[in-house]
C-alpha cells in the first residue's frame, strides 16, 4: 500500500467514524446491516439453482379478484396509445440482436402457462395462472452475450424498475407475462406485460414493462434503492 | 500441597488465591460422584452466550413482529385460514423494532446470524464441557416436575431436592435450544420457499410454515417471560450468577424453601454460625 493510498484510506475511515458519531441506533447500524445483506446475497446466490421449482397443484384455486393490485404512480398506469403510440417491449443491452416487440409479436412467441405462487415481501402469497414468454426464450432470441450478468426490468409506472441477477432472470419460471388466469393481463396487474416469477419477491416483478436491458453491472431498483434488499430472492 | 519447612515449593501450588473450595479443580470428578463446591455457577461462555441471546432474541422477536405487521394474517389471498383468531390486528408498535418493513427485515436478516452463531457456540460448549448433564431429561423428571408444581401450589411442604436446577427449570432450559432450532428451520422455510421447497413442503407449505414460525416465536416469548418472572419471584440471587458467576448455595431456592413470591429472606451470615441457618 503506497502512502497516498494509506492517507486516503485513513481520511475516509475517519470520515466514516465521524459520520457514525452523529447518529445513534439504527443509522449507526446501517453499515453492519449492509454487510449482512451482502453476505446473505452471497449465500442466496449459492443456494439458487435453475432446477428449483415452485409447484402448485393443478387443481389449486387461483386468488382471482383477491390478488392485490399494486403500482407506484398516483393512478393506475394505463398505456395511452394516442399519446405514446403503439406499446412496444424493447430488449437491448448486451445482446446481438436488440428486439422491439409489439404485444402481437410477444403473443406469437413460444408461450408458457404456469400456475405459481406470488410471494409478497409483506408476507402474503397469492396464486394465479400466468401465460407469457420465458425470459430465457427472449434471451435466446435476442442472443444474449456473455457480458450480460444482470438484467434491468423497466416500466412506464413512474420510474419503477428493478435489476436482477442473470441466473434468476433466466430461471425457467421467470416469465414476461401477458396473460393471467386465462385472460389478457388487466391494468391492475401490469398490462400490457409484466415480469412474473416465483423466484423473486413481488417487488422485483416489474409491472407495466417497457424495456428489458441486459447489463454487465447491476443498476439497483425502485424498492432496492429505498431500503429493501436488492436480491429479494425466494 | 508439598511444603518444606513451612515454605511452599513454588509454582502453581503456591498461588495465594487458591481457596480451599477451589482445590479440587485440577482433577475433575465424575459427574455422578459428589462434586466439590463450585466456585462459579455458570461458566463464562454460558454467561456471555446468555446475554448475547437476550439481545439477539429481543431483536429477532421485535423485528419479526414489525415484519408480521405488514400482513398480520396468515391466509393466502382469496382463501381463509383456520387457526389465527386475530387476523388483521397489528401488533402494537411499542413491541416492534426496525421502524418499517424494510428496516425490520434488514435487522431480522442480520440479527439471525448473531442468534444462530450464538446458539451454536452455546450448544457445542455445553455438549463438550459437560453442562448438558444438568439439562438433559432423565427418567423421573416428570414425577419431579409434578412434585415442584405441588410445592409451588402449597400442596407440599418441603422444596423437592434438586441438582443445579429444579425439574421444571431443567425442562424449560432444555426446551429453549430446541425451540431455537425450530425457529431457524421454520424461518429458513419461509425465507426460501422455492429454492428449499422440500423443507417448506415438509412444514405444510409457505402459509403453514409462516404460522409455525409465528407459533415457535410465541413459545420462545412464553418461555422467556416465565423465566424472567421466576428469576425475580423465586431466585433473584441467580442474577449475580449469570453476571459474575458467583452464587451462594445457602441462598438457593431449595435452601430457602422458596415458592414464587413466597420465600424468607436468608439471615445475614454471622461469625458464630455457619451460614446463618438453623440446623
């Protein structure tokens, strides 16, 4: 370690110590909590397998109208074609062929229908049968490059977005869903299309999807930047 | 101690701090033989893990209740749940910690390691060091527990004879690490219901695993509350033994014939009698 490095390290640790001094309790614990979160993420990523499945009995009841509707905008986000033109899903970033898909294009792709649980960070679960295109299928069609380690799911619901690790994004139960319980997705559940996967907590499952960006680094997320853990794996 | 002309030969033997009671420490007697009087009631590892446990368990319970308040019910959406009569009623804020859901979760997922490692240290220590012998259930414990209940209810005059702990205490202290392990298992089941689906399914699925986690917490709270009440009501002298390790056997509940809230204050030791007790 050279001298300048040492001095800057010393200065920053003093600054950190001073920063910790002006608050007690929760704020002072923040660095410890962040450390624990990073270590937990390491363990969770080690536990993750693409062979894991959330299995729900075929005759299990869907939550139906009891499935909570949720968004961060002041009012329910609805894509206004007159203002914004035809809705398109952009797939870009670290891919060989960026895609720009209309809802028709998406529906024509190889689809998957699965009845799975939805795990909310609040502790409730809900069930629905989702229809959509596997993220792994979209990644295959777009030709994802080895640079892609993370995926950002962006929406037209205010600035809502959440970035994921690539393994969770390419899990076989991670869908870009346009159908719910054998009907087209309603505006309360993220129409025209949303991410849905049982391997991540609800807040990671971006609704009102407009853009999927494959990236070499992570980019946080709406709730991850507000204190919820970034990984949010189930 | 070997001495020549009244002088000690030196070394550890001449340690002036060695009290008569501590002389037997070098050769450890078999557990069932009559043990020499203990200098320290609780080994320092037991004392440290006990207080770390207070902090860790306190954090886990209060942050867990804050997390629970985000959805103070158990039913899956669109379904009903048989077995929780207080659905929809949040726990009072004063009993929670973490401020909001994310804050509480961050504390919960950090403090779980403190409690988990602490539990491992404690259980391995008492296993390797022998303290487990004071806690492990034996034949006759049920009868002894019944005798303790009779004694506490004034249906029996004399305090039943006991070892380090009475039979009721013993079962409570033995149960504590078991409930701790169940809390970890049920907690993992609701943390990773997809990656560790077999564990969650074993507990009846996510909704039931969450319920078991809650019930295990209730059991831990009940055990702890009764423990603290009994410490103050029956054996307040044991508080010192969990801090410094020191304990005066002449003030033990058995020596004082102590029932909860009903015990006589031991007489101060006088130089003319040994311990100040009528014999």
